[in-house]
C-alpha cells in the first residue's frame, strides 16, 4: 500500500499490480478445472512450446531486439502455442486422456524445433540468436500501462467465453464419461479448455514468466479444493488465493527490494497451499470416526 500511495513508487508498481490482478482473476477461474482434469503439467507444456514459436519468428526475420519481444514475434509465439495446445488436446483425445504423455510429446518436439530454427534463422539472416529468455521468463516489473490494459482485455475475453460455456464445461469437467449422454460434446469442451488455458498461459508468461504462470494455474485451485467441495466456494477461494499470492508477493518484493517479485508470489502461493493442507488434515483428525 505504501508503494501504491507514493506517486513515485506508483509509477513503477502500479502497472505490475493491475496486470497481476488481471492474471490472478483469469487463472483463478481456470485453476479448479486444471486440477480436476489433471492438467497441471499443461502450463509447462504450452509455455515451453513458445520456444518453437520463437524459432519460427527467427526464420521469418521477426525476432525482436528487445528483452520481451515485439508484437510480430509475440503473435507468432501465440499462434504456435495455440497450435501446440490443440495438438495436446488431439493427442489426449486419441490416447484416451493420457494428458502427461501428450504434453510431454508436444513439449520436447516444440523445444527441439525451436532450437533448430533459432540457429537456422541466425545463419539465414546473419544476426545473433534472438533473446528468447525474455519471452519465456518475462518479469512483471517490466510491465507498463499498455501491457496492463492488454492483460485485462485478454482476461475479459477468456472469462466471457468461459461464462458462456460454463454449464457444459463444468458438466464435462466433473463427469466426462456421462457428459455425452446429456448432450455435452466432450471433445469440444476439451479443445475449448485447452484454448482458454493457452491464451491465459501465454499472457501470463509474457508478463510474469513461466514459473508464475504455472503456479497461478495450479496452486489456487489445489488450495481451494483442499478447503471445500462446493463449486461456488471453491471458485471464490481460488480467486482469493490467487489475489493474495499476487498482491502479497509484490508487497514483499516492494518492502524487501532484493527479493524477486515472481519468486515472492510463488512463495506466497505455496505457503497458502501448505496452510490449506494443514487445515484439511486437522479437520480430518477432528472429525468423529464412523462406527
């Protein structure tokens, strides 16, 4: 709060806080579905698939010279991640839901393709390899107001689609085997969820980095499901956990300037999960034993 009230500090911390809240809101809405469908590894798979998109941009001569990457390179990375996400969903459909195998295949294939294409692009255009670290491990402190606005636009679009498809999507998430009998197109829901996850992951990855994007997709839902099994309560708790992780982590980094904000946010999320796990264990011990 001190950093946000002070006008000088607000110029640096305002955009990261606004963008971080947008990322927290959209990932919290998807996190319970990620945990329920055992797609926790999908964040790593899709985010690291961006390496292949960077390689394609390098061959096309669209590599950005900056740390985070220009608009053209980002659009190529986004398109490649969407294709990778659809490939993961297709492999999951063909392999009877073996998500870890599908994600692993796409991850290693995309990274190998990216390594080859980055070297080829460097030789083709006679320039050094592009700075891919900023694309995969972007820092939330480099976010400006334009990035914060784009984060909210993306979050609004994802949430709007998720809200419109909430009934069949939740039916499929909770009971995939029975969903087709009630008219729910299970494959379509799987593709829809992967596309929404891809958009959320790429946005979070560009602004906050791979580790934080994955943490925000997994830990809020996992924490909330430890505390309740009622959907409205789970969604509310996931949102509170995600917001606490983002705001608490940024606050810790602002107060102790030597601490990186991304690591602080992940640390807060891990602590909250540990507290929820301990509360769940204490509640189980306190419950009366069945006769």
